């Protein structure tokens, strides 16, 4: 049974590297968690490197700019690994050229510099899904007919953001992963680029090796996240220690956000069959 941890300082000496989720841990899309900034900064000062890992469907440089705009200091992390970067490699690996982009135009930067042609769905050889067009007002059901139509053509569906839902300013919104699930249910082939699949963790391990000048053992890494199907499941698949943050997308399952029921949290983790070193309401030192 997992138990509550008072602060990251209680377990920090056990690790040489942190893989911290961004949305749900560091911020909620609008507000930065100052306690998380402090905890990551102190870990960097005394113990090791911090990599921010995200299912955002954009290159790492753009995520850094977004964090700057939210007021997240670069002193609290050493690098960023995104599912957007992993998606670029996955698209090229298909060997196909004509791509139908299903997502918001702000994500078009994902395709910059790639030898690919963005086309309408009728001309497409594959699909790259980055998001809903209007996640504040749409759900997966709004795409049902289109997804059914595309799935009948057996087009590969590369999902650039495997998150199913996200907390946007304390409102839960649907993400590209929910569309991928619906596409797969209709018999389509999906390729998940981000958490919880292996390619994004391989990229993180390569980043740690680059930062440290040598590979970092999985036993020396701690994953921090708020999402059970991506953060905690990814840690389980990779056999990397995990710390669960309850005041994220699952907050409503545990009672009051700022005073979650510890027994409900522990039972949920057991039910999900994921192992953690503990949980906290919000990351703090």
C-alpha cells in the first residue's frame, strides 16, 4: 500500500535524476505551482538533473517558451523531452509522405523542417493527431463520424499527445489520446508517441546521458506525475520509481483537492496495479 510523503526531501537522496511531468504537476495550464518550482530547484542544487517530460505535441523549444511565459524559471530544470519531438521521428519512420493533420493550427510547428506534405484527409497516407480543434467546447463524440470514416481506410494514426484528458484551468478537457482510443475502437492502427510508451522514455534516458556525460541507471531515476494511465503506467512499464501527485486530473476521485482521503488514494493505486514510492497532494520540498 502506497503512503503519503511529507516532501520530496524525504526521498531525494535516493535519486540522481528526476523526470517530472509538466501539466498537472508544474502548472495547470494557467497557474504555476510554486512549491514544485522550489522542490525541483533544490533537487538540482543538491542531487542531480531534472528533465521535464510532457505529452505536449510540440518541440521542446516551444515548451520552454511557454514555461517562460507562465513564469517558470529555467533554473528549476535541465532539459525538456516532449512527445512532439518523439512524434517527428515516428512520422518519418512510417516512410509515408502525405499527412492529414487532425488538431489545432497552433500545433503545425510540429511539422516544420520535415520532408512531409500536409494534405486533406482524402489525399492522406497517414494521420497525425495533436489535439481537438476546440478542446474547451468539443468532446470525442464530435469527431465520431470522421474517425469512423478514416478508420475504414486503415490509415496509420500517429497520436502526438496520448493524454486522454487534461486539467485546463481546473476544467477537464479531452486530448488527442481520447481520439486515438476511438479510432482504435473502430479498427484503426494507432501509434502512440508519448507517455506511457517506451520511445519517450528512451529519449529521456538519452537526455540524461547527454547531461551527465554517462548513462543514468533507471534505479537512480524518479518519475513524478499526476496521471495514472500515462505517468504512473509509464513508470510501471519502465520499472522506474514513481511519485504520484493527487491534485491533478484525478483530484475529484479522492475527496477535497487540498485534503484527499489517503486510503482512497492508496486503494486506487492498488486497483490500477501500479507501484509508487508514495504520493503527495502537490509536489513540495
